[in-house]
C-alpha cells in the first residue's frame, strides 16, 4: 500500500478512472453477479473500531479477523506486526493458511486507521486466492483499492483521508474522489448510503464528488436517461456513422458505431459493470447486460 504519509500532497480528481472501471468489470467477470451480491452488506464501523485503550496486537488481530470474515476468505489467519517502513503496510502472499501483514510503526499511535490499512492488505490476499491481478504494480494496486471498496470495506480507506491547513493524510492509490466514485457505484447497486459511516468531513466531500461522476454514468447516450445535449450529439454522430460507414469513433464519447451484417450497431459501456454492450441501431429498446444483468432502457 502507498505510504500516504502526513504531509504528502494529495492528488484529486479522476486520473485513474479507466483502470477503476476495468477493475469493476474484472471483478464481475471473476465473481459473477451472484458472487458480487454476496457482499451486499458493508463492514460495520464497530468491526473496525480501535481505541487507544485496546491492546495494540490483540486489537489489530480482532480487526483483521473481522475483515477476513467480511471478505469471505476461508481459513485465512492474518498475523499482524508493526515495523519501521516506507509504505503504510505490506502483506506476504503465500499459499496460506497464514498470511503475514506488516503495518507502519506510525499506526501504533494512529489506531483509527488500522482498519483501513488492513482492509487493503487483506483484499490483496483475496485477489491472490482468486487469481485476479492486473499487470504492473500501480494498476494492481488500483485494482485492490477498487475491489476493497466495491466489496464493502473500502469506505475505511476514504474515511482515512483528512486534510487541513497544517497536515494531510490519504491511504491507498485512488484519489479521494475515485474512492467516492467506487463507493457510489456500490451504493447504486446495493441501495445503501455510506455517508453516515464517515468521520472525516473531507471524506464526505470526496464522496459527493465521486457520486456525481457515478450518476453521470447513468445519463450517457444511448441510455434514455441521457440529457438533451447528449442526445443531440448522439443523433448527430449516428447520422454521420450511417453516411460514412467504418468511420473511427470519436474517443471523447463513450459509444461507438459499428457496421454489421444487419445494419449499424452501437457499442457502449454498461453503467454498472462497464462491460461493453452491442445493440442494433433501431430506436427504443430494453437491453440486459450479459455480465452483470443490469436492465437498461436505451434509445439507439
């Protein structure tokens, strides 16, 4: 896990959005929609609560055990230690059944964020067991942050984001707004509101910005919920594609037109899992995503 040490400048916005969306698609492909829906309840704050009165090692083991249970890891025993290190935390990925997690010494006195650090590392174990990984360290860490969040434990990582006039802290590789985006994507699927769990005002602000981006995914053509300007642009691009078959799509729009044996087709990402969907261009149609099974009202 990235060091997220106090004083390090915090990157904002959505620079990793493509990788985040690919991670959501990969998660649905690996677990199936039914598998994803077994994580319908988020980790409750009490399971990650850690006070200064708690024994450091016993408390860390308790939180780790709760996260193992939440992430449905079978027979996985986490041994948690503390040492001086550059990063926030690390995990030794082996065949199990024991996994060794090391946390930065600063968590000895910043105990409220131990749950966030453990959530990320224990998700590494889950992904290792699932055989799910992305090429390259950064992409794989973004995958881990995304899965942690989408499966109901990543609100801890966003809540660890705090920023004021004299200090700042953030854990994980996603920006605060990207954590908010994934939380909002989860909230839309499971009909939950994560905001009451936040203790950090900055986390709530980041969540609202991420939620705006997630809601924007639901309003992009050819979905019928698209706004007027989006619909106009779509109609113009559709006419051009009909008049100029085989034209390469504008990379700035989410949809692309493709010639087919039975006429023009449009492809676009599912607003839930981001798997690309292909439909014939023939007006209003109700479609269902073949991956996550989301029902989509479209006007192609």
